[in-house]
């Protein structure tokens, strides 16, 4: 597949130059980063959440864990994880689990982690389990800048300390 058509059209319509990075088949975004030899903090992963008001995609560094409580506090919502069946209906041109971080291309609301704010380059899932899209950090921020953002995730060590 290489790149989902919805995502490709979105990037082209916004005049964003990008390239794709091929890697071996992986099931997680952090594994995709490792396979593509990209630092995981430069890979933006997407976590799809839902509540009675609808769906929301949280975008965070691949090496972090989402703190749903922080998202709920920031947005004053009661979000929970979406199911794989729901992902399939939202991202029809993507393989299950390969959710692009630029989910606003799919008409979804997005909140992104400020820890991505200063990255010189960003990599995102392309819509399959063998490719990442690489774009300049400035272009990522151009696309995400007006969307809500806050610190919504933490590294695994911090998360463990908070919850244990």
C-alpha cells in the first residue's frame, strides 16, 4: 500500500513535501521506529479515543504512554480507547492498527502532545505496517498548530512511577 490515499491527498492539498521510509512489517509504532532506524521520540503515534461526543485522536511520541486522565482533564471529557472495529470504520484506507497521526485528514478531532513541538523531523504511520511518512517538523506543526495541544503522555519510567 505504501501510503493511504486520504493521507496522501491531504498532504498534497496542503503543499507538504514528504518522503516515505520503508521498514520490515511491525505491529507497533515504536517497533516501526526501531525497524526504520528512526529515534522513537521523532515518531508520532496516534491513539484513538471515544466518548459520547465522538472520536478524538491523541498524537504523542512513539516511546511514550498516553495518559488518558490528562487528556480528559485538558478537554473536560470522559474518553476511553476506541475498539479495533471502530478503527476499521474510521480509517477505511488503512490497515488495522496503522493509524496516521495526521488524523484530521480523516475529519477527526485531534489533540497532540507538546513534546513533539520542537522536533526537527517527524515520522508518522503511512496507513500500513511497512512504511512511515517523513516530513519536516515545521510542516508537522503547520498542520497541527491550531489543534489543541498539551502534555498528554510520559515516558514509560515516569508512567510506572505515577501509577505504582
